[in-house]
C-alpha cells in the first residue's frame, strides 16, 4: 500500500512539475526517480493518454432527449416522434390564395391572371419569362408554337422532338376548344397534368406556370389573329424586311 501511494505521488509530482517527460532546465527543481520506481517514457505516455481519455466524455453526445423514431414510455402510443397537429403549415407553404396557387376562382378555372402576377410583372416581362420557361419545359413535346393533333394538318408537323421520336402526339393549342378555354385551365394542366402529360408542379413554381400560360395565349393569338385586327405598327413590323430577305 505504501509503495502504491509513493508511485502515485511521484507520478503526480512529475506531471505537475513537467519533469516526467522533459529534462530539467534553469532553477526548476529536478525530479529524480527512485531506482525502485523509475518513471520511464512509457509511463509518461500512459499518464498523458489517461488525462486525454478523461476528456472523452459522451455526456454531450448522449443527451437526455428523444431522437427520431425512438420509443418513448411517456406517450401512450410509445412513440417519441409526435404527429403534427391538424392544420400545421410549413413555413413558406401557406397557400390561401386559390387564384394564384390553384388557378381557380370560387372553384372554377380562373378567367384572369391573379393580382399577385399582374402586380409583379409587366406584360412584356411576363411573356418573356413565359417564353423562356416554355422552351425549357414544354417545347420538346408541343414544339415552338404548340403544334399537334386535332387542328389543321400542318400543325401535326410542328410538334417537338419527343413526339417525332414516337411519344404520343398532344392536341394542338390552335383549336376552338383550347382557344375558348380559360387561362386557369392551362395553369391547372401544368400543375396537375392531363392525359399522358405528367404534373410539372415540382419543376415549375406557380409564378412560372402563369407565365407559361400567358405565353400559350400569345402563341394562340399568333396563329389566329386576322390582319384587320392588327395595329398600324404591327402591320409595319410584319411588312418590314427580315434578315432572311437580304440577298
């Protein structure tokens, strides 16, 4: 017992004085291990590792808290994870504007664009955005002007590359049925899909769906507007020479 206490005392003194692993310098008191109980480098390393190991406490890692999918004896159903209360809405997911998010007004397809769109975009900016998004997400099937079946024969040749590769042909935008469809119909089709067309809600945010719907209306007007309905500026633009007319 006396020998054990002596060893512990020597080790403590060596660690505190810093002489167990270093040579004495200056006027610092040198510790000379006894012949019976020498402090070897291995013992010095052991002491160092013991002190380091004492800091590896898992109290911060193993906290007294419920983790996902853990069992719990506190709740009657035995589940630590609690179900969401009814009516819970994630931040940024509050969708109380049916006109903007669903494309409906009083449960019917909207006939107009929502105020949230018209107040944020000018008509030119909305069409520019819609054209860009249409070319990315829609033209591979509908072509650049909305070609397809059910219309005039030449519209069948104006479909996108996936249709030419064998995908079923969609209906053209340029029929009386779709020209008469409310703008909310096109928003709904983009959101929920129609026929073989899947939903694009996960790819296209609501404001871009409205922009695409606006561009579809512009495409319809481009193929079904009488010359008598054009303004003088539009007549002049159509009659002006283009780059392809140059010799």
